[in-house]
C-alpha cells in the first residue's frame, strides 16, 4: 500500500488545534509537549534549526525544562539559507511532531520548546537582539560540517565573500546595531557576540552540536579567527576569552529526511496535518562537556550525559558510527541499495563495515568510560538495520568532501602513524571516489532515480575523477585529503587497488 500525503483540507497542527485534539483524549502512542509552550520564555538561540536539532536537542531541552519546572528555556530557532522551516513552524505556533520509528513500534510526540523561528534573510536583527539579551544563556549550533566555512588547514575562510560580508557587518556592529542580513552561521554568531558585549556583556555558552572532532575547540578557534579579522574588536575578543565557553559535545540520533509516507503516518496518529514533522530512531545520546559560563537547561535530567571529557565518546561515534555509515552509503548506492538498512543487510557490505571497525578503527580508539566498543559496534549496525528508519544511502552520501576528512581520515592518519596500512579504510574511501565518479558521469541510478553529486566541492571533484588517475587527483585536493595522509603512497596504492576492484572490467569485445 502506498501511503498518500494527507489531503490539503486536513486541519493543521497549531496550539489551538492541538488543545482541541488533546481534549478529545490521546492514544497511548501519542503524547503532547512536556511543558506548556505558552509559558516558556526564550533562553537559548539555536543556529541551524533543521530536522536533526528538532529531533534531538530541542526534545532534550523541553524534557529538562519539564524536569525542573524552569520556564526560561524556550528556543529561538534560526534557519540557514532558506525560510522553509520558519514557514513550516510559524503557522503551527512552533509546534511540531517527532515520529519515533522503532523496528516494531511507532510513536509520536508533539514538541513545544521552539518558541520562535527566524530566517536570517529577514530576521537578523531579532536574532542578534536575542543573542545579546541577558535572558539568553546558551547559543547552540547544528549547521553541518560545511556550515563552519573552514579552510583545509581548519581555519576560518575569512576571504570567502559571504564570510567577509559578515565580518564587515561585525565591524559596523562595534559602533552600533548593524541590520545587514547575516550570511553565514559563524557571521551571525560573531555579530551576536559583538552585540552582547556592547549591550549587556553577561557570560554566554556556545554549544556546537555538529559531527566535528573537538567541535567546541574548533568553534572557539573559528570565533577567535573571525574576531582577529575585525579591526577594533580586541575588547570583544578579551571578553570572549574570559566569559564565553565552548563545551565539546557528541550528539547521536539517526534522523532521516521526512517523507510524505511519514507525514501520512503521523497524520493518522495525530488527526492533524504537520508540515514540520521530523522523524527519528528510538536511540538518543548526547554527551556534553560540563563547561558552562552560566545557567543551562538541566539536560542531564533528560537523558544527556555531562562529563569532563567528551573526546573518547566523540571519537568512537565519529569513527565507528559515522565512518561505517558513509562506507555503507557509498558502497550501498553503487550496488543499487536505496537505504542504509538494505546496505547493511548485504553480507559483503556488512563485512566491509565490520572490517573497517575491527581492523582499522578500534586500534585507534580509547574506550569511553563504561563502554565496550565491540558492543557499541554491534549496536550501531543493529540501529542501521532498522528497516523502519528509511534513511537513504543518498542522504548519508551527501557532502562527502566535508565528512570523510572528519570521520575517516583521522583513523587513516593514526593507522599510518602506527606503521599499518589501513586497507578497510582504503576500501571505504575508494567507495566514495567510485560514487563521485559514477554520480558525476551520470552513471548512478538508485531506486530508479538518477543520482547527482550533492557536495559543495562537486565541480572540483567531477573534474578530479574524470581523468585517468582519479585517486591521485583526489589526493591532490588538500581541502579533502590533508597531510600526512595525502603523501602516503601506501594508502594511495591501497585506495587505487580498491577502486580497481569496484570498477567493472570492460566487456570483452
Ligand atoms: C550521518 C549522520 O548523514 C550522515 O552523515 O552519518 O547524520 C548520522 O545519522 C548522525 O550523526 C547520527 O547521530
């Protein structure tokens, strides 16, 4: 049976329709906000209000508020380049559903912690005012790897026109409010910090929730670099050094793109149409460095772990979960598998994922306290196998040039430093090169649909893989393959050999 998008006449979720719905009684598998949304004031600004944040931190923030009874932890969510999420959430008074799809149970929860949504193209002034407000204590981010605008050496790309425009606006902001629309998340953050310093320099905590190694320190470094490029901002930089904290975090929940079938399923449970629905697996993990400049939601009362050292959790998650995810996505798509669940059910690909972890990743890791990494690997593969998630290989395959250096090449560098050639990691990397080549040549069809390359470096990559030595040309891209991996002949040869195995031999004449 094909589930259809609910009819346009279905009543839309909003605070009024939700109240009426709840008054009629809810089925066991549907629940409402844990707090009264109307009673919440904004205490946190979130940059990058995509599906991941709404299915992860926004839920935890609401549960933390419910656990303590505090009413100051509502969220102002900020979109990135498009107003779409604002247009989905505003007519719904910020309410949205999270459809949790377990292998054998589905449930729906309406979340009310997002109290306001802003689109930088229109609402930059409001976002800056809210970052500066003394009632705001936390700014958090999920803007994806590419959102940080890092150069190959990890520094901020201050010469990129949009970053430069934001830094010029930050300079204006030193003298008074600059209302120019922010063009990058880092620009929005830095301008917000300048405004806060100018107006009410209360301490602030900036929580990076993206899949980057040492994400807190990385973000702090980008802010410092940005301010160094803003003449006259020394006082702001000194205040940031003393009064703004950047804890590291590890976030984990598989959040596939919402489909019409999900919307229809949610509408069936809720009896209301939800344009802002997000979907997640049952698993949830959030490990946060306990390093805050001021108040924070009591996230530890809502399932998060506050700890002194996030690094072992973050390394294990990036190198086991995210790296095998990518390997399954590229190799899976090349074999025509539409979903990660189908890919991991393919015995060859499950063997590749296990080899990657067992041979190359585990020797580079220190187990986080209380964690058995073998059991963690099995749990991850079990989560991937959940057929209800519907997470597509093509979704995970996106932005490989930004993701692989973080999730795979650290493992490679560590293995090479230990004198080993990481052959399983080479196979994973070769899968990406083959995927890029097939997608840019127009040769990749998954589930009957042609796949094009979705990557900020798509043009450069297409050029690199079109010629006779794709691996050598990709290794020459310093934005993608940094030293010392780039100069390892052994690793390059292993990738070349693995790519050869992935390339069908030309048909006999
Ligand atoms: C995935 C992640 O799309 C991807 O690159 O590997 O989004 C993954 O689902 C999350 O990190 C899980 O926490």
